[in-house]
C-alpha cells in the first residue's frame, strides 16, 4: 500500500511560516479533503507533498523514502500533481495535452504506442471531453480546461494524486462527476489529496479531512468524525450546521459569520 508522510514540514517565505511543522501520515485508499481559509497554506503544503517545493525543515517521504532521494522520472510515474488555476499557453490539441501526462512512461524512441492512445481516449471520455479531442486547448472554457488538466493528471494512472482546487470553476454536473471520480480512485486503493472549498462535496465524498489554519494542521481524521460545526467555526469563523458527514447524504449549511467578525 502506498504511503505518503510529512514529518514536521515547515515552509517559510519572507520569514513567515506558510506551512508550520505539519505532520501527516497518508495512505492508499484515502481521499483526503484539504480544507482551510484562503492563505492557510494548502497550496504550499500540496507543493511540498508533491516534491515540487523543498521544505525549510522536515521531510516528505513516499513509501519510507524521502522525496529528495527519488529519481525525478520515477517520482513522476508514482504521483501526479494538478495545480490551482491551470493555464494553456500553446494551441495544442486537447488529446495532445492529455497525452503529456504519459511523458514519464513514454518509450525512449517512437511515437505514442496504441495502448497509450487508447488510454488517452478513455480518460477523455471520463471527463466528458471526447468530442473536443482535436480542439486547441486555448479555445476551451475555464471549466473545460480544468477537466482537461485533470485528465492529464489521471492518464498515467498514478498511485498518488495531489490536486489543488480541482473543482474550481466547474458547473454542478461536472463538479459532481469530478469529485465522484476522485473518490472512485481512492476506492481503487489510490491516495488522493485535494484542496477543496466545496465543503458539502467534501463532506459527502472524502474519506478523511485535513484542516489547515495559519499554516498549522489543526485537525485530521475520518470525515465522519472530523468535519464538525465546531471545526468549521474555529477554522473559517462561521457558524454552520453539519449533518451526516462522511455519508452520501451529508449537508453543510453556513448560517452566519461568527459574531463580531464582520463588525
């Protein structure tokens, strides 16, 4: 089983701890919703977990091996990272963009093998973009591009997927489809960690919740036990009603800001 662990990871910028001594032990089969207000350190922590950002102190390890000791190509085969607000600068086709996710697995010579072409087609269908396969990515809507980038992250069938706000900009149908797909990956034994602001969807689909506040990890555990009104009050400064967290019937209703916060 895949295991990803952070041991007292700290990242500083301008002398300030953006991520402050965070320790997490994650494993395959979990869909972890990383929640917290803007500026809590979610994106920075995901970058560190992906091995894209070296922490000032502490270590991140994959299956017991520090990320710094894993060859880059091998790491790219094992984990995929989906950044926040992806952009497309070149008018390559949607099919070509998604195929880039197979780069760590491509043979040294020759074109894309037939099996890989089939895999690209499968993933395009999963994200409802099969009809757009030949369309330049620069002409996609924001939501379509987000789905294309998710397909690029998934096409290589990584054991670990780290996604920074993968539901942002999606309409309700595609947001539901995407979050269900993330949960499906976890049910297949993969580890999925995603920064999510859509708390009702996190409550329904995530197996676990990790909450950051001012760079510190303030809660981590199974969704049913962790995602509570008290946690949302302490992290987001809002009153909320949470019911049936960790089940398909979960609801999260925000009722008001904490008294005095908006005065």
